[in-house]
C-alpha cells in the first residue's frame, strides 16, 4: 500500500474582484481551503462555491462572476482528516 499525503488546510486572506449588478467591486475575504495558490482555488468547485456565498446574497439571480486577484496571506491551520481525504478520493 502506498503512502498518501494528506492535504494541509489553510486560512487564506484573498483579494477578489467581482461584478454585482452593473458595478465592479473589490473585496478582501478570509477563506478556509486546502490550496494556497490562485490557480488551485479557482479550479476547486468547493472553494469557488464558498467564495460565491461570501460575495453574493442568497437571492441574487444574475450571473455570478469573480476573479481572485491576490492571495494576501495563507496560514497553515491543520491537516485534513484521513477519513475525509479518503471519502473525497472516491
């Protein structure tokens, strides 16, 4: 059996630009994720959904578009549990 590396969990502070109605806005948010890079965050559906929930109200029906401009800081806060990691790989 090969050894699997269990991912680390980070508390990231990121700068996001997004469209809300006709305005282009910028906001700094904190996010818990297993990625430290912009590319990793943008490619993960769970992380993208967390960012959307932070930026847009529940009743917003128009297109939800955003882009991560910068990772301001990423602090290691723990490791993913082994069971959660194995369930995610299935």
